[in-house]
C-alpha cells in the first residue's frame, strides 16, 4: 500500500487577489460566515454545545464591523471569496480583530498573514495604536500565526490551552501607513 502524495497548495499570486472592504450583509461575506460556523462547531461543539457557533457569530451587531471604527474585509481570487477578517472598536486606541478566516481549500498559501497585514494597516489608518484578539484553545495554527506575526500572548504559553479558555493576544501598531484595501 502506498501513501497518497501530499497535495501542495498553489503559490499565492498577489496580482490575482482583490481586497474588498464590505458590509457584513454583502453576499461575498457569506462564505466566511458559513465556513466559520462549521469550523467552530467541528472544533468546539462538544465543549460549548449545539448552536454555540451561531451564537458566537451573532454576538456582535454587524454595525460594529463598519467604518469608521470597524471594518470587514474579504480577499477574493478570480471573484471567489477565499479569506477575510474584521475588526471592531475595543477601546478608544485598540481595535479587536475578529473572524479571521481562510477558506479550507486555500489554506497554507499565506492568506492568513495577508489578512492580518491588511487589517493591521487599515486599523492603523483609522487611528488605532494597538490590537487585541482572542482565539480558541483548539486552534493551535492560529496561536502560532499570531506569535509569528509579532503578537504578544497574554497567557502562559507553557500552560495547556484547554485550561486557559480564550487565548488573548495584543500587538502595538506602527504609525499609520498605507494598505491596499479598497471598496
């Protein structure tokens, strides 16, 4: 019996990508919300119970992710929504990152790092000086993404994540720069 060869992800062609700032109700956002619900239920259904994913995704009013204090962005490739994320006002100087997502068919292509960079640039352009986010204890790939991107863990990295609950991170933003996000 031979092992199936591992499928290598397609390289990221930034020229083929479009970064859009959209309202939560835009149909191009639906893939993000649908896949996040499946992801949350798959990873946390036994921990939080049925309906917890929908409750989490509806916890904050859509208006909190609109300008000027918030934003939701989607990255499209050839018209398909393949990654995205959002931020909302956490306090007067801090934006809270939420809903960071990469379509399951497009993972391991650097899209999550691109989403983070776009959100960071947009938050800085909107006057925020720091970022805050949490991720779940059953998302080790997210934890390592944030650490590699310069976020500071607000918890003991040596502790069992299941004993911590939500894993909080912070990051100071550089002075406002220019991003590539556009409507």
